[in-house]
């Protein structure tokens, strides 16, 4: 497992504390946690709000959402980070503590937390509705 954050040295086999610290320093950027099989969890945003995506070892790419939104932003609000911008649904925004929980579960080989739901993305990375 390797944690990568834009412009920073990768962290091999990161602990939850290392993931939390690195993400707390992330400001309008992106980070990913990559497994040996090539699957990864990636986030964009920061410092306090992020979007979350997962790509499995077979190349299926999915975006996270949650049943209970944690922000009051309307659907279509734009998250800007690292030269990218993505319009997100209200339930696609995640708090730092949630992102740390998701990445820590992935790093430990555990199931994702129950508050996370997934929607498949198509080839141009838009939600398949």
C-alpha cells in the first residue's frame, strides 16, 4: 500500500495517523492510496471537504456518495483542486474524518464504512445515471 499526495514524497504502508496528517495538509489538491493489485482510492479537495473515488483492479471506476449529506451546498456545486473542477451532488462531499476512515479501512484491507455508497462512472468520468 502506498499513499501519494500531490507534490509530496509517497508514504509506504501508511498508518491512520499518517493518512490523517497528510490529508489535513491537503489544500485544493489530490491524494491517492494505491494497493499492490493496482486498485486505488483517490480524493480531491481539502482542507476540510473532499470528493472520493475508487478504481478496482479490473479498472471499474466509481464515485462515492452518502445517504445523509454533510454540506448544505446545492447539487452542481463545484469542487476545484489541482487544476481540476468537478460539479458534485450534495451527497458527494465528504468531511476529512470520513475520508480518513475510508482510506484507513482500504489500507487495512477492510470493507468500506457503511456510510459510503458508490456510483459507477463512465469513460469520461461522469456518473452513470
